C-alpha cells in the first residue's frame, strides 16, 4: 500500500531525510518513532503529496506521489498535528464540507457521516458547534473526517500530542476499532513510546535516517536480556564492583541511576543483592523498551 524507495529531502543544504526505504502492507499500522526534528513530519508530508521529495520514488495505493497527486489524495486521509476543523461550524457542517471537497456522492453523504460519527462515538454531538468540543472530542471528529471518503491509507501525524493520558488512551481505542472495522492502512508518527508499541511495525528515525525497522517485539528482543535499574549510596564504587564481580552484558550510569543489562534477571538478582557490598537504595527490573532500542543505536534517549 505504501512503497518508499531511496527517498531524500533536503532544505537547501540541510538533509532532513536521507535515503529512506520502506514498505507498508495493506491493513498494517506502521509507526514512525523518533525525537523532535528526526524527519517524521517531512516524510509524512511527502507521502501525503504536500511536499515534493528532492529525489526517490514514493507510491501510495500504486500511485506515484509526484506524478498522480490527485489519485494519491483520493486514496488517503490525513489527521494533522494541529486542529484543522472549522470551530464556528457544527460537527455535521464540518463533515458535510469535507464530503463536498472529496466528491462523496450527495445521496451517500448522510449515511456516511452517521457511520464515521458512530466509529468515534460522537453521534450525540452531530449538531453541536466544534468550539464547544473538548480537545479529545475535536481529535475524534478529525479522525471521523479523515475517514469520510473511504481512504485506503490514513496518515496520523502525532495523533494524540497535547492530549491528557486518558484521552490519548481513548483515541487509541478508536484507532484500533478502525483497523478492525475498515482494514485501513495506518501510518502514524509519534514520539510517544507506548503509541509506537501499538504499531504492527515501527521504523525508528533519527537525524533523517531510519536506524531500525521491525515489529516492536522483535526490536526489543534483539537487545536481549533484562534491564536492572538501581540506585546506591555510592554509584562509582558500585559500578566498579559490578564490572569486577558480576556477569553483566552492559553497565552504565545516567542521572544518578545505574543501568545494568543482564541475560537473565531471575538468575542474576538474588545472588547480586546478597553479594553487592555497596549498599543499594533502590532496584527495579524491567524488560527493554523501544527507548532502550533507540538508546542502543544512538547513545541518546528519545525524550532527550
Ligand atoms: N521548511 C523547512 N526549512 C528548513 N528546515 C526545515 C523545514 N522543515 C523542517 N525542517 C528541518 O528538518 C528537520 C526535520 O523536521 P521534521 O519536522 O520533519 O521533524 P519531526 O521528526 O517531524 O519533528 P517534530 O516532531 O518536531 O515535528 C528539522 O531539523 C527541521 O528543523
């Protein structure tokens, strides 16, 4: 459904996207994860025909994004980072306008509007002014609007940025409901790790490069083992002790917390706690996250 080959984009001498290559299958949720400035919006803008690539080939639903822009536009829906609804209109008026722009046949408009409002649970607010909606409701209406013309691909640029955690969780319920109901291919950009985790596959981007691409579970498995985070009364002494006396894959210190990567935490921890001479003040065992994947490739955290 999405095919990207050797995609490059530069702004004057600055290379924002360096030679990207990836494919997205029909019905897949594909996440683009990276810190601010990684090149995510640039990529989504090229894929959705809003920005011209410097070089490379991109097809959406079989259509080239530079040669067949209108065909591509018919095939896609977009949920932008910022609110693009008309706040002085009602939900229904906003949707009706979009139906007209996208050529949804007159006789089908009402039914389709009802259908999409049902998906995002906004049927009761159909005649309310958008300016009266909460942030979460506005986002849901934007998602509904993006679906009106039966797009094959839905682009979501940071779909839940600026929303509180509860509303974010709800937005995700709707997105997953959509996947089930309409088998839409979804391409989303995010810098939230938990959102990337929901994706079927994720591409991790940094400084314009795709540095890893796979199922979230596989990316994390590649790191191997478990992570033990600990605080001690003397971190320097503890690190020396760990390096000298314990079988660890890796040990590092960040913000007064020691990170130890071990092959198997079950086998490691009980002996470690008994043997370590430097007093421990805290200890937490966890599985690797996508942030650890990013860290292992770049030496930085995504939230940095
Ligand atoms: N029109 C432009 N002119 C010059 N540089 C630009 C332009 N648009 C983006 N950039 C630069 O290109 C790089 C990638 O930007 P982009 O917006 O694609 O990143 P992003 O990963 O989407 O980040 P964010 O999450 O902050 O939107 C950044 O360094 C940005 O400053």
